[in-house]
C-alpha cells in the first residue's frame, strides 16, 4: 500500500489528526532513524504510537526481520538470532484465566530483544529444550511494549519455534557481543550482562531475614580479560548454581545487578531476575 493510503487509513481511524500533523511526525521519525526505514514502516510506527491498528501492521511473508527494526503493534513477525538468556518458566493465576510463561533474550546484529513464550511454548523451557547459546527462529509472533516502553516479542499458540542447525549458528553474533567488560563497570552500572571465568569459590553463608525466614548467599571471584569482581548469589540461585560451580567454570550472567560496597568499589549480585548459563571452554 502507498504512503498516502496509509495516511488516509490513520486519519479515518483518528480524525483529530491532520495530514499536516502526520507529515510533521513522519519527518521527526525519519530524523530519529537516520533515513534507514521506509516511510511506510515509519507510518506503521506512528499508527502504533497512536494506538491505531492498521491493516499493514504485519510483516507477513516478508521474511526475517532484524530485532532493531521492530516496534509495538506488529503481527506475524519472524525473527532469528542466538539465545543469550533463558529464564525459568512461571505460572500465573488470574480471575479470568491462568497459564504459564517464560522469557528469553534473543540477540542478533540489531541488538537484544526480550521474547515472551506463552503456555505450551513456555513448556519448551521447562523441558530444557531451549538453552542459551542456541541459534533459533521465532515465527508468527506479535510485538508489544513492556512497562518501560521497550518493544518485546510474544509467541502464542499460532507461533512456531525452530532450532537452527550448527552450520547456520555462525550467522549470529556470539553471546559475548552482548556482554560488558568488568573493567567498564562501576557502582552506577545498574543491570548488566557479563561473561567470564570463576577464579575461586569464596564460600556460602546463611542468614535470617527480617520476617524471621532464612536465606543463603554464595560469593565467588569472577574475572574476564579486563578485570576481576566479586559475584554475590542469593537464595534460590545458590541452589541452581552451587552444584555446577567450580574453579575455571565459564559463565554468562544476564541481568545481574551492580551494587556499591563500603570501600567505594562494587559487587555483582545475582538473584531471581538473573539468567545464568555455563559456557564450554574455548
């Protein structure tokens, strides 16, 4: 469909916006994207921001899309890349429906994308069929914005998940592309992704929480080729990691948190929001 036809459809569904205003917004989006996206794609983005669903909010039969080009409100979306993180599946119980979901982080040349698997798709995570490092294709998904306004991909009953053969895996960036160097971290880094090697396991201790329940914390020294840091693992993650943790183990930590310590340095904290994966030695 032509740019004018798209503008007409947007105006028909939102008569308050004039063609001049649409053209002005189009110029703004062109400037933001540096001319990398076509006007039709930009108008779909504008429609999504206005809460308007246009017929063209679909990438049906258009092949694999870079994660960097996605925006909220698209349907029949297909992406491919490497699984950077796989988080445990969770169940939910609502007044009207119940089910389960699992979240993943997918990386390609366009960056990182959060992917949400619903119900039967989440069972693939429960069965251990999806693991960090795998190359995958996600077909027939739809996009939404999360609470922070970042676009994420959702996969439901009609979606497909395909594991890619080893020879195609080389097409996608390695997990390390999406991680930061320890030397670049600071007490203000917030949520980070890092990879490296366990230098030494420093020990495990128990503690009593304010509600009189007990918890457990494990510390280990972690290094990459730039620097070293202490990693602090909390509660259920201790059990997950302890049986696998050995000196010289190669790890990737996704969504760890950097916290300041009393001497002005920092520690890297691992909790229920962090994904841990063991990497094979090079």
